[in-house]
């Protein structure tokens, strides 16, 4: 049975931008030579994103269990 690729996560840097620190964050990005781009989520959007990731992890774990069961079934003597 072919093996799946190994997952290696990439570093993700999160910044919390508020009305109180927006100029400081923009200045820092500009000083680093980074483009000033903001991707924003509402509180509900953030919750949905984390729940979606949890659902994906659960699905992958279920699929792995199914694959193991098939492998064990077909490898029986």
C-alpha cells in the first residue's frame, strides 16, 4: 500500500491588529520591507476556521483508521 506524504507545517506569524496598535504594526511591516496587507477574520470566522481544521484532522484520523483496517484485512494469512 502506498504511504501518504508526511506533513511538515510551515511557520505562520500571527499579528493582532487593533485600533490602538494599527499604526505601530504598519510601521513595523514597512521597516521590515514587508508589504502592508491584512487578512482579517471576525470572531465567528476565527471560530469556524479552527472548527474546520479540527474537522479535517478528525477526517484524516478516520481515513487512517480505515486504511489500517483494510491493510490488516488483506494481510491476513
